[in-house]
């Protein structure tokens, strides 16, 4: 059902894919938008190692939500910061692409899960242990959390040269 990588020599292991997903602060979510146009948007995400799912949050209205309601199939891409070999100008970048299904839930439906997601995301950006709880107290009722269940994941290491 899913294509094999053409450049299979660049393919990284599932463990390396997980490390990229855990370390990357942002990724690009792609949905099928209005009139069949692709709609890709950057999101701050959290990869939950316990269930192997990707989480992020957003508003309870808008283009993204409308597209997800129309079709739950999505693609998600994340990449690491890359590295350079000594004396080389080119970056070596690991990227991961996931195809999966997306669902969503609100604070009213599952406040503990929303809290877990928000803590997971905010821990990438701040060391303040109260940040997520403070934000949830202010705007939690307006937050929708999204959950991507992967169907297929591949990753590769690319040299920019």
C-alpha cells in the first residue's frame, strides 16, 4: 500500500525516526484541503513514546479542522537540525515522514489527556514546570488536541551536497 523508498541506502532505522520525532520542535502537518488542494502547516508537536502517536494542539475552528473533519488521512514530516562533517559545508539532515489517521479531542472530553499533551509540547520550549497548567487554566476550554496514529513511517539521511 505504501511505496518503498527509492533511495533505500539513505533510509534510517525506526529507532532513528523516533529520535528525530522526539527531538524536533516542529513539523509540517499536511491535510487534504478545500477543493482537493493540499494544505500543509507547521505545528509544534509531541511524540509520545508510550503509544507511538504524535500530538499537537490548535483552535476549535478553522481550515485545518474543516479539512480533518472531511478526511482523516494526513501526512506529517519532521526533521532534525542536521550536522556538518568537519571541513564540509553541506548539512546532513535526518527527516521522517508519517502517513496516518488523525483524530481530535477537547478539554471537556479528556482534561487529563489535554494536560499530558500540553506538558509534552511545552517541555520542548520551557523548563517552567507550571507553564502548561497556567496556560490550560487561561485558555484550556478553547483548545483542541490532535492525535496522529501512524500507519506508515519512513525516514532518511540526506546530504545537501
